[in-house]
C-alpha cells in the first residue's frame, strides 16, 4: 500500500502508542497537519508558541514516564523549539521532536524559513536525523523512539522536508531496530557490584546520594528498599526529589547550593558515598577541589558511562540500569552474613541529628508580610502532598523544592540543568494531559510566568484545571538575591516596574484570578482554588520582596561554607 510521508508519520506515532502531539502548524508541516485532521488515533494539542510545545511534551514525559512528542515547522518554528529541546537534553528527558524542513531541492539555498536544523540542534539532542528519502521515514522514526527511550534518555529530532512528507512509498513499520554505533550497556558488572556491597558494609559514616536517574530509571522502589535495609541516611538532588520519601526520617533533605545543612555536611563528612543516578554537578557539590576528602571512597551507579568520574573521581564505577543494579545489591546484602557496624552507624546518626537541630529551613513565621515559604507549606497541606508540582526557575523553584515534601517520584517537574524560565506552565499542561484527573499546580514567579503566559489560551481551549501559584515579589528574585549578596546591592535591571494585573489578565483569558495580600488569607485562597476542579486558577500572592533563599552555598565555595541566613552575612 502506497502512503504519503505525512500519513506514514502519523501511523508510526500511533504504532508507538503516542497519545498526544504538542505542536504548532506552519508551511513545511502542512501535509502532516492534513493527515492529523484525517485521523483520530493521535490527538494534537495546539499550543501558542513552539517553546511551549516542547515544554508540554517534556512535562508529559516527566510525569508519565512515556516519551513526549512535539511537532514544529521549519525556520522560526524549530528555532523557537530549541530552548525546550535543550531543557530536555540537560535533564535527560525522552522526547521525539518532529520538525518540518524546506523541500530537499531547496536545502542549502537560503530558502524561505530554512535553517540548518540538524546543525543548530546537534549540541542539545541525543541524536537527530534529516530524512531525505521517504522510504527511510518509518525506520527513522522507529530509531528516534529507540534512541530517545533507551540508555540515558534524551530528546531526538527528526527533520522532514516538505516534499518527503508528500511523497508516496510502501509502508512497513519495523518491530525493532538495531544501530551499529549505539549499544547502551544495561547490565552492571558483577564484580563491581560485589565490591560495592562489601564497601557499603564496611562503612562507618555512610551516605546515599540519589539523583534524577533514579526517577528516570523507575528505580525508586529499589532505592527505598536499599536505604531502609541498610539504615543509612539518604539525600536527593533537585532532580531526584521524590525518589525517596521526603517524610521519612532517613531522608536528610535536598543537598547542594540550597540544600539542607545536615545533607551537605553528611555528604562532605561521610567515609563511603553511594551515588545513584546522579552526576556530581556544580550546584550539588560546589567546588570539586573542596569536595575531595582523602580516605573517602565513592561508588557511582549510572546508565551513562560518560557521567562517571567526569567531575569527581570515583572508586567503584558501575554502569547499568539502576533498578537492576540495585536489585542485585539488595540480593547480595540479604545473603551476606556481614552487617553494618551498629555502634558506628548510631554515632553517625547522632552527629546528623545534631546538624538537624540547626533547623536550617526556619524563617520568620510572625511577619505581617506573606512569606513565600509559607505559601509552599500551605500548598503542601491543601494538596495533602499528593499533587504534581511544576515550577519555573528562580527563588520560587528553590522554595518549592525545600518546603514541599515529595514522597513519590514524577511529582516534581522542573528545569534543573538548563534553568529555563517559562517551563512551568506548559509543563503543567503536559502533566495534566498525562493525568487528566490529577491535581496539578505550577509554582512560579511574576517574571518566569510571563515567558510563556500565552499558554493560558491553551489551558482555556482544552479545559485544563491547572492551578498557578505565583510568588510575586516584583523582582527577578534570584538575580536580586545574588546582587544583594555579591554585587553590593546594585540591583541592575532586576526590578519589575511594569507588571500586569495578573487577576485581570487571567480573567481576560477566561480563567479565575485571585490576588492574596495577607498571610491570614493564604491557605483559604488555596483551598478555594483547588475546590474549583474544572477551572484554571491564577493565584497572585504578594510576597515579601526582601526574602532570600537560605541555606546557600555561594558560587565557587564548598559544601561546608554555607550561609544559613542573613545573620551569617
């Protein structure tokens, strides 16, 4: 049967079980959009900007564990999408992005709406393809999904020239594909696992450090069992929040630049460190030279061999699927006659409890101004800790990470690696499509929300009951904080002098808007908003302009050089 390239594209997506495409039409993809019109297996979601299309696909993928799909046109369509692609690449999110391209005969001739999509996206995709022969289209799409979802996940782009989408060929979708140059390792080395288990049992001051790879690898049950079996303390990175229950006593909080005092000092002071699905990035360990401790031994489990010993030299590297590796470690731990040194572990926990007594997340709860931390705490109470929370980037992101206790994976969606303002609202849309009955909230700031605020229109069209929690301090908050602490209070271009009336703006889009100005009204407003099960609600909380995020490890410093509050300045 002869089918057009556009028809083949839609059939391939249906074969992959794709539920939604997030996209925006344009000339180079009109044949594909025509086929979308003719079928009903794959639903298209019309966003208002291509960046939002990729963020929405990203939010869908992060929350569901299934690959997200975005569709954009050539030229400005794909360049608008690059920020979303880079966001997914930095956080290892499985996406397939289909982009239109000018006809093959016009490639390289500066045709209308032509850009070198393969060249532009090469640094921020796991892989990309330019399809010049319609006969190769189905196999290429199969490869795209295989690469995006296997090994360390990531975004894969398929660039389809307009004439290829119109040409006819016989259709056959392969059940599987192999690529000679791509064979990710999945099974951990038995000898290394045995060595790691022995090292863990010998530890006197152990620490388990878990990152986003645990979430992506669906390994939270195995990690949780390992932590509880050993009795060892556990910390999570920003991307790993929820992979171990935050309400459990063995959880010592998030670590890193804005991590807890107890997590950072335990990370620095341990004698055996088990790193699981984390990459020792600069926001986690600070200065690598400061992080180095003689005599400390490090075990590192990761699906990606290039992440091991990239920033910190490790003693026992284990490359493989995290769930499988930890399963084998659990088997060996149960079978072993050796047990951790109970006295040493008790002494180590006593030290951690002393660090906990510093209460590093305290803040002024008696203020007459709304404290942003109190809004997040109220959000946690109102949602019973069971919402999907997205965030943009800035102070509000850190407060959400610090004060909302994530007990389950895939409930915390944020741009960790790239730090993309504008991510929160479209990511919340994607999560809401993945789970139509779920409670979804976007924690944002008045600067970030304006980056993709046009997606309020998408929320209206598709009746998405997303709740937007805007911590409005009338500043580029994190920029202002750094200017205060490191640039002599010179607030260069960080004050937002012409903000819209967000209540009226929300209402103009057909939503509910609320402005909250008194601490006593915070929880009541949230309860009222979440009671509106079928409406998008924009909650504009007028928060303390001077509030800073603490604890804080200044740039270039080590984990023990923390500023716990304004009293340390």
